[in-house]
């Protein structure tokens, strides 16, 4: 198995729930993998920073998705999804708006590797 198949372009939605099954946070991560060659891999990261009114920036959330394409060029989320929560985040990001309390703004940054953007998946020989 390759993982969870996704389309070549779209948005990944990751929802984090607490033990009572209430939504803690919803992440929407846009991606475009239409140029991804067959048998290759890459990743997408989303970082969300709290920026205070005086310009100080602090990381609040960090998501990391690993993606791969098979021989047929289908794209899959694979291996694991990593999520980092910074301690005390829920008090800063307590509303649904882009602004937390006391003049803090939440800024989202999406990153993909640039050079090379995709790496080839090496063929491994099975030992007999």
C-alpha cells in the first residue's frame, strides 16, 4: 500500500479533536502537485505564527505532510503526518478569526522544497 490517495491539486484538511471529540483546530493546507513526476516524493509544511502588534513572531503550529507518487503518477499521503502544538497555543488562538487576543495576528506560511522540489524514489532490490 502507498498511503491515502489524494488528487494532484487541492487542499488537505486536518482536524484535531480533543478527548471529548470536540474540534480543537482545523488546518487547511493548499497544494499543487500537477508537475510531480511518477515515482517521486516531496513534502508540504504549514507553519502558523502569532505576530504581536510590536512585530514579535512566535511559532504556534507546525504541520508536515509527506507525499509520494507511484508508477501510475497517482499521489498519496504516506508514512506519517506530523503536528506540533506550542504550549499555551489554545489561549492565544481561542477564536475562529485571524486575530487572537491583545492585538495578536495569526500568520500562515506554506512551504515546499525548492531545489529539488521532488526527489526520485529509489528502487530497492529485494534480498533473497
